[in-house]
């Protein structure tokens, strides 16, 4: 055998040895009670930082999403509610932008920080169900779930639920195990925090209640003080918000009924089908990549087939070294099944408008539910494989993100409202107001799609007023707008233009009228040219 043929073999052997050592180190860290938390926190922080940069590149041609601008607007004034939703998303945004500049990159950092916190909390949940090796595997699976990367770009109440709902599940597992007054207190506070994010979390709270009732150990839990202390604590903690709901005549419920009510059974079925298909497609990515990580070895394609077959034949076999707390795993399985089936079934029965984004917060337990199957073997090389897959995908996305942004705008410049250069309009209108009146621009009147971006991008951060909406955010009022003066904006490309013009004519009789056209160019590619009808109403004398 020649020296030339020996060297490559030696290099391959050395590389395999290095990989095995790295895999052994990773598995040891993940399994170590002291090193494990730092590994998970470090991984979550790295994920958040890398994906913040990816999103900055991917969204460089666009303004921030309307939901992000809306959350920022809410955070300008701390209230007990904001018309559409409870207040927590606005409070978090308000606190965040006390420390970070009002810039696009800071919104992506907020979204990824939210998801990074969610990853750590999901790891804490996993520790109550599976061993530490499996728990880390769950965290990396979640990082591969598109909700935690590509689709996690917009901070809003849906995204914040990926912190508050895991906290509720964690508190429930703790209360189910400890069954103490203190555990019930924490569960009640976690439930209140979740309800202050979005009323949709009632789906998860209901699923937890069903799990408590169906679990074989239910009487141990129900006879303890924990569930009853939790309910009492939740009610007491929610009293200020309930008082606000009564004060505003339950406006958020009016909003939900107006926006999400349907009249056609066929339309309901179509939306529910879209919801189910969309969320199954998103889950397919982490599940498929996890299967590859578990099976990857010589002849891995055979293992990839045999492993699922083995799970089907003996999914619940419990061995002494299974690494699964079967009692708590049962809680997770019940909760995930209920929130997977309940909302689409309820949507069909009650004819509810099922938005695909409503599934964002409901499937974070799926990786844990799968990894908690006792017969599933998670070897230490599987941790290395799934971490390597995550790193490869993340670095590839980082390298490709600038080119994706250019190609996306070139191929579909009219496909996203963020290309409409609202940031440019905000700066032009700020200058126009300050030139005329020498004061800060206080109020902007227009649809949510127009008004909230003005609040975000204008250096004066004017309070948004949305004409004709009974679920107004409460950040300002028509009386205050007329007293301080306002700039009204109508989008000429919007089908609601006639209604907008009629409102401006009725409420801005002394307005100076302008027509302003904005257009963004990104790497030589033009975005849509939008003409805005602008009404500058001076302050009352």
C-alpha cells in the first residue's frame, strides 16, 4: 500500500475521532447538571444573535411588519389593555425600546430574544419529562422549527405566547408534581401572565385542565390545594384587567366577533383546512431533520425506516433506563393532542375565522411529545448530528440572506406591504409638520396599516388614531387629535379609500391637503410607488 493511500485513510480516521470526541463533549455537557444550563443558555443566545442578523438581511428591503409597529405604539403608553388585546405585548415592547433604539434591527432582536427565552423555558419543561440528553435534543429541534427562525421575524402577541405559554406548562408540571400551595400560586400567576398576552391562550389553559382531569393521578392533584389556589390566584391577578374590560364595554370581544366571525360553513372549512395543512407543514421540518439526526450512521437510510416502525410497534414500552418520566409525559401528550385537535374542531363547529398564525403558539410541545416516547433511543451522536444540522442551516441562511432579499424584491415587489416605503413617508410628514408649526407631531389618523408605522418611524412617534374602529387602542382620542392637530393619511391603493376620504372631509375641514408619492429602491430594484392623500389639520387655537 502506497503512502498516498495511507494518508487519506489516516486523515479520515483522525476526523472521525475528532467528531466522536466533540460528540462526547457535547453529550457530557448536555447531561451535566452544572454545565447543562450554560450550554442551553449559550445555544439559545447564539440562535437569537445569528437569526437576528439573518432577519436584518432578509428584511433589509422592507419596513417592519404592521404588528411590530402596533406593539411599539402600544408601548408608548402603559395601559391595562389596548382595544384588540390585553396589554403584556405592549408593555414588553415599551420596556424594550426604553433601552434599545427605535430601529428595524431592534425589532428583530426583540423577536429573537423572545424566542431565545422560549427555548430555555422549553428546556426546563423537558427536564421534568425526559433526561438531560433528550431535553437538549428537544431544544435544538425547536430551533429548527420555522416558528423559531424564519417565521419568527415579527414580534406580536402571538410570538410572545412562546414565552408565556411554556411558563404555564412548566408551572402546571411543577404543580402536578408538588401539589403545594406555593406551586398553585405560581401556576395561577403564570396563567394570568399568559391571559395578559392574548385571550387565545385559553385554548392551552383548557388543554391543561383536560390533562389534569384525564391523568390517572388526577385525584392526587385535584385533592391538593394546588389547582384551587391556582384558580383563585389567576382570578385575583386578572381583576385589574377585568375592570378595564368592563370600563371599555368588553371591546376586545367585539373586535374578535367583528373580525373573526364567519357566515359560510364552506369558507370555515376551507380556512380550517388551510390552518391544519400550514401547521403540519411547519412541523415537518424539525421532525424530518430530527429523524435524520437520530438515524445518521452507516446504513442510516435503513435505520430511518426501522426507527418509526419500531415506535409504531412498541411506542410505550417502559424500560428502567428509558429516560422518561412517564407520568409527566402523559400530561404533555394530552395537552399537545388537545391543542392540536381542539382549535380546528372548534373553528368548524362555531364557524370561527381560523388564521394560520394562531398555530404559532400551540405546537411548541410537539418535539418533546415525540422525544418523550420511551422506546425512542437518543444516542450521544444524535446530539452532535442535530446540532450540526442546525449550525449548517443557520450559517447557510446567514450567507444567503442578502441575496434572498434582493431576489425576493426583484421577483415580487408588490407582494409585501413592507415594500411600500412607509418609513420614508413618516420622515417626510414629520418634517412637514415641524416646518409648519414648530412643534412635535402629536397624532396620526389612518388605518392600522398606515398609522402605526408612522408612530414607529417618525422621530416624534405620534399617537395613532384609527377612525371608525370601536376597538381603538385608547392611545389618543378624536377630541385630543382635534385639540393638538393631526395628520390624516389615506392610501390611494386601499379599497377603503372612499371611507377614509369621507372621514377626513368630516373631521379635517381646515386641513391642508397634499399628495405624496413614496417608493423604495433596493439594490437598484424598485418597490411599489404609492400615492398617499395627506390631510394636515392644525392645532386648535
